[in-house]
């Protein structure tokens, strides 16, 4: 393969075989000469790919024709916005037959063996001679072609540069100097095999050169000094600590296999510790470690590689083990008896110091002394504490001693440590160390003494000024009485009380209220002085405590409510500013008797009751007086305003309610106006009725025109013959007109002629009932203008017709006949004409006025219907 040199960014020609397999190296192009910083490298032909080093490979199998194949390599620098092109041409190579070689077809069929050698190995810190051959790479195609070898990578043209090189003709790889494995454990170089014209028959070979480790690094400890602590008297086998060493040589080899051992111990006594050779763990070996004898140990330890063999490299280190103190030594008093003196009535005064001996470490909990008084301090007049600086016990008097009561006191004190005592191995339990102290009490002239020294006085809240709340007196210890002692309260204290200077009676000087200023705390301590005749003084304290009283009235928090038609009970909740027992539980009462009969209260809890109406009371606004009684008996009057409204939800109620009269219910303006208008309307109706009745009782003479107002339903056009029969009941006629009622069995038929005083007789029941009685509502017949209105006829006939129809529906056995009158179901749609009866009701009751305008021919017809 021949490579024609050309300038950068110009045409490049590669001579290649006529057939190329996939992933075959075609050649290399120097991209940097064309564009130094190419960020994007691409090929215009998808059958070729270009790597970053300029190597051109085929992506699929190709066959070259007689013409050359060309494509373009596109280089782009996105930041600089530079773009350049390299034109590549592939030309089929000329076939040559070397003198000493076989045909090319035969050579290409051989299996490659020598182009992939095993990784090379080079000894670390090798002594040479240099250059030192470490490997050879060869291509099998060297039998047919002239092959030149080259390499790139770390150690050749990258750091460390010049460490290796490869001979161009032979492929031998040489090292030029020694290598430190800890710095460069291995190298990976890329080897190339090319023909003189630049064709690469072999794929670039990645060759690894491994540096073999040499034991040139001794192990080392991770710390210059190891410090550990272990409690004294620890058992053998207790772990003290662990030393750690490392080695920079190759891991998991003898060069890094370490062994530990203790070289020496200070002090040089019986070995107290052991060191595990493989792990470096230090453990307790001596069964008795006593801090009081040896407070610490220093160990010199060694670590050696090569598994501890003598020829291995080694390093030493130092380990300090401190013995921690435990409380294995009990404290003891230096003296078994002490004596001291103190004046009577002296308080908080130091009277004696005692000391102890403890062999444990000073300042530790094992040596810290804790003193206590075992006997002789039943009245708690003495107290003993520890001075942390000196570890001494300080005995003090905290309550005054009385010489008259006891001239001396004998105390027994004991001592312990802050930490619990730990029994050392092979030792016996020790008893607590004690000492006795004799305290001599000295007699002195004393001042008055209050008994008790603190007096608590409880005062009810809001008591009147000057209320006596107690008495506080002092006694002279010498005489045992209160004669000649005067009392006073020093200034600068809360001004709540005063004390009588002779009797010691205590009275209030202010109204004590827990809701005011300084009294919110509820108590105050007041110092009182007692002075005897000799001017000696004594002090006492009065603690005034304000006891909550019943000063507040209970009141209902919310008093306005709206109650809808569901009449859900209202929950009334009361509040009281007082504390227990003067607040809850509350009792509710309705104080108005009238409203108590309409409303009721039922308990809910200690603070709340339910308010609800009794029965169905009218809508309106009710103002209900409710008294609330607290647990202390104090009554609070409240008025609850309830708007009983015809609504579903309270928001629907707009205030239009019916007001009640009488009691606490008032009428509104609209209600009064409605009552006045209703009264006027009722009066007008009564006047109208009276006018109609007055006209009805007047008699008038019927004229010839009377027939115009009386039409008789008849099947004949002339008067018939009179029939006298007991079944025909004559009707009274005062207007020369008559009517007959005929009764046949249980059925009743009647024929009626309108006129004045006509009587309709009902034979059923044997009584008379007039149509006039139906009209007027009474039993007396009433005269009118010979006419009845439609509503009067309707009221008279409707119930009777209903009764008749009911009787008609029954057969002889008083059972309903279903085939006589039938009920029809509603079909979902009414008549378009509406109701005839409804229309009739809407007409005036004088709907027969048209009869007054009859023609003469109709008057003749009417006259024939009149019984002459």
C-alpha cells in the first residue's frame, strides 16, 4: 500500500485492496495539521468512520470498482466556528509478487499468531543493563510485506516520556531505566504495524507492561504514639486497644504480610499485656493491675513484613497504656473523735472541718468524699458538706440551738466516695468509716422568738378594710411569755395588713382583690419585728394568701338567638370570673311565670343548659328572663332574646315574625295595621249582610210579571190536574206558586219553585228543613226576593246528592255495587276547557237576571206554568 503525501486540508489518497472487510483500517490522516482543535469529526460516506487520532476504518464490507472511491472528512470547531474538509480517495493497489513470498491470497488466509503477545513484565528497581529488552511484537504479514513498527502511550510519548521505545524493523520493546512500582504499577501502550506507504494490515495493538513488585518499602505504623486506657483490676483477656501498620508494597503478597510483637515493657516487671501477631490487638495478661502500684505502662512494639521472617523489613512503635482508677480503696477519717463549740441561736455558721485519707486517684470520683450525719441530727439542725478543693467535710449549724433545751449535742458522721466501691480481687469487704463529734452549746442573751416563724393567713377576696384575719405573737426564750414585747412591720413591703404593736392582732388595710396589680400573685410574705424591753429583736414572717371569693355574677355569654321551625334547643352557656368552688356548676331558672309555661330549661353540663319551647307556641320574638346561680349561691340575671322564626335556616329569617301580646311580647306596627284593616273588612261584610236580610223580609205584591222570575221545570205545557195523594207533600206558597216534594221509599225527589217563604220538606227523618234555614243558618224561614243564589243551592244539594249516590251504590245486602258508579284514574292531562263548576263559582250569584228581560211570548209560557 502506498501513501501519497499531501498538504493538510487537501486531497489524501490511500491504495487499498479491492475488497475490504468490515472494521478494517484503511489508513491514518493527520487531523491536527488541518485543524488543531477539531471538536466534531464526521465522514460524508457512512461506510467509513474516523477516529480522533485520524484512523479511518470501514463500517461494512466493501468492493472497489475500477474507479477510485472518494469521500470527505469534515472537521468542525464549534467554539471558533471554523470548518475544514479533507478529501480522501481510495485506489485499488497494484498486485506484486515478491521473489521469496507466496501469492497474497495465500498469505491472507494464514492465522495471526504473533501480533497479540501476552503482557510484558518488568522487575521494579531493575539494575539493567539498560536498554533492557522486555518484549517483542511481530506481525504475520511481515512475511509478505515490509512492516514498520511504532508505539504510543505512557512511557513512550507521554509521561514518563522516554521510559520505553520500540525498534522500527524488529518490533523489540526496550526499557531505558528502572521503574518504581509504587509510582507506576503498569503501562498500556498502543503498537502499530504499517507498510512504508502508510497502510496498516493489523489493527492497533494495546499492550500492557506490568511492573513486578520488589520489597523495597518497610511497613510503618499509622501513629507515632498509641495511647490506651484500661481500668485497674481488669480480668485477663480484656482488650486494651489495637495498633495498625501499613505497607506500600503490592497488596496480598508476602511483601505486605505483617507480623506484630512486643519488644519491651516499661517498667520491666512481669509482662502485663499481650499483642496478637496478626491483628495487632493488645489484651490484658496480668490478672492484677493496680493503679496505686503502677499507674501506666510503656510498650515498644515491632511490625515486620514477609510474614515476620528475619529477612523482612521492620519498624518499631510506642504504646502507652494508662491504668484507670477504680474505687477499690475506701476513705477513712484521720481522727475518730472531734469536739467543737457554738453559741446558741447562731445560724448558718461553720463549726468544724474533718478530713479523710483515700489512696485512690485525687480528684476522681473514687477519691471524692461524701459525708453524712448518721445519728444525733433528728431536728435537722446540722448539715455537713464537702469542700471540693480540699476534700474536707464542713460541719455547719443551719438551725439555731437552744441552750435551755440542750447544753451539748453528740453527732456521728460517716464518709463514702462519689463512685461506688468496687471490691478488688482477693480482697475483703470494708465497713464504712465513722467519727463522733461533740458540740457544746454556749448560753447568750436572746431576743423574742416567733412561734411559728412563718405564719400563713388566708384572707377571702374582697373582704372589708379592717377585717381581723389573725394574731401573730412572739415569746421571750428566757421567760417563756410575751410580756413587754412590741410588734411592728418594717416599711418597704406590700401594704396589705398592719399589726397591733401590743397584742399582735393582724388586720387588713386594703381590699384584697386578685384582679388588681400586685395582688395577681395571690400571696405576699411580710416580715414582722418583735422588740423586747432590752431592745433585743426577733423576726417572723406572715404569709398572706388571698383565697378566691364569690365576687362575680354569672352571666350568659350569648343572649340573642334565632330558632327556626325545627325548634332545635338552644344551648345557653354561662361564664363566671370566679374560681372554684364559686363558679360551675350553674343552675338556670326562668323567672317569668308566663314564659316559664311556654319555655323549659334542661341541663347539658356544668356550664350549659338547653332552652327549648314547650309544645307548639306561636312564632315571634321572646325576651326570656333567665337567672343563673353559681356554686356559691350568687345569682346573675340575664335576658335571653329568642326570635322564633318560620324558617329552615337562621339566615333565611328576615325579622318578619308574628308578635305576641301580653306579658313580655309586643305587637309591631304592621301587625296593628293588619288588625285594623281586618276589623274594617269584617264590619263592611256585616253591614252588607244586614242590608240583604232587611230587604228579604219585605212583602211585595206579585205582578203579572212574576212569571219572569219563576220558571218551572215541567214535561207539560199546561197545568195538570190536582192529585191528592198522601205521598205528595204540599209546600207553603205565599207568592201564588207551589211546589211538591214526593217521597218514594228511601229516595227523595223534589221539585222546587223559587219564591218567598217556600219550604223544602225532607221527609227522611220526619223533620222539616227549609232552604231558608240553609241560607241563613237558622231554623226560621226567611223571605227574600223569590230567588236563591248558586252557592246556597250548592250548599243545600251537594251533601244530599252525595248521600243519595252513596246509597245507590249499595245492593240489597248493603254491599257496594261496583258496576253502578265507577271511579276513573287520572290520565295525566286535564280538559282544555277547564272546570265548569269553577267557572260557575266565579259568576255572580245573581246569574238569573236575564229572566227579567223575557219576550212577551215567554211570559205566556210562564203564565201557563203558574197554578191559578
